[in-house]
C-alpha cells in the first residue's frame, strides 16, 4: 500500500479503533468473540419434480471453510479429496445444481 495522506489517515483510524477495542475488552465491556452459528442449513425444494435437497454446513478447520453434507452424505471436494469446502465453492455447486430457465417471448 502506498504511503500517502489518505492511507496514513486510515492507518491512524484503525490504530485508534484497535486501542479502543483493547480498552473496552480489558474493562469487560466487550465479550470475547464467539461464533454462535455452528450450523448453516440450505434447503432447496423443486415443486414441479418433488425434489428436496438439504445442504448442511458445519464449521471446518479454517474460518472460511465448512464441512459440507448433502442429504446427510459428505459432499467431498474432488480437488482436495476432503469434506471441507469454502463458501464460494458451495455456492457454485448449488448454482450448478439449480435448473436453468429460458424466457420465451
């Protein structure tokens, strides 16, 4: 990042906010960060065909990865051969599974 007035101001603001967070945490006004979303569930129902699919995302080993299950079965990543996928990878898989519609004029 280039050092200029705008960046210097941003660094100063970030430093001040960090000091304020530290002060509040020491005073007990801020609890430690706890992620209470230990499970994300995505349900897809197709009324026309009667299909019902449930994607379950559980916390993975990293903050941006999830152990993914589809209808209770592990949804493994073919590249890494593991059951963990990033949220973008999961969204791409869901988009790929959804039907494509064409508009008739």
